C-alpha cells in the first residue's frame, strides 16, 4: 500500500481497529490509550475527540503534541519491515504505533512496551 493512502485514511477508522486488536487479546481500551498517549503526547480525551472527527491518520501524527523521544528505542518487524529501518519519517511514526499495539496484543508488560518509562 502506498504511503499517501495510509496517511489519508481516517483516524476514526484506524483507531477502533487498534483497540479491537488489543481487546481480542484481553487488553483494554485504557491500555491502548496509554500507549498512544506515551507515543504522541495526546491526552486520552484528545484521542477520543480525534477518533470522532474527520482527522486523517497522517495528520494525527503530524499534529501530535509531543512525540516521545524514547520512541526511537522501538525496534522489530511490522508488516514485514523493520520499523527502525523505515526511511519515511511519518510512516515510521505510524509503524511505531503498530509495533506498540502488536506488543500490547502479545501480552507484553506495559513497562516493557513503554520502554521502561514510568507508567501512569
């Protein structure tokens, strides 16, 4: 899939898929939000507001209040590509979130998902 198609997808369509993936594996909406808050700097309320708007997935990341500097510690494969090797910065941000949700769905401890940053 080309990057522009991903960037132009509606956050309101993507967000429920992220939540559903985690919930199917016994995780919670709050945990998904905690991961997104950690990565982007949005509050849970801002995430919910974005999910009820026409905001694109690309703009969700472009407008992120504070991308976590520790996100660069996220490594691994998503969609057959190593996230640390993605050259396009916006796509890398999107794939960081995909990787975090994958880790959440696989039952990884929140402290590990958030790269040993304080949880809460």
